[in-house]
C-alpha cells in the first residue's frame, strides 16, 4: 500500500503541472493568443509589455492590442 501511495502522489504531481509557452517569443515570431472570452488571435508579434501585447493580423497588417489581463 505505501508503494502505491508514493506512486500515485508522484504521478499526480507530474501530471498536474501548469501549462506554459514553449519559449519566450521575440518580435517577428508567429504567435497564437487565446483570450478569456474564448477568442483566438493568430498573428505576428510586434511588441509586448507587462500591460499589453501588440500583434499584426493577416496580410493587411491590421494591428491588435491585447491587454494581458484578457489572456
């Protein structure tokens, strides 16, 4: 029984880790952002700060400012 408890505890700790990005994006990288309301934006990262992320969308270079609080 103790072995099973240790195994299950380890398994739970390993499988319940938080998700994260693969790497810190740099301006010019393609990114995908899922907002709190479920909207997904895909585009090219222009700039980012602690308050917002700015990205260009599509071929017509529309710019979207996404507040970090909405991600």
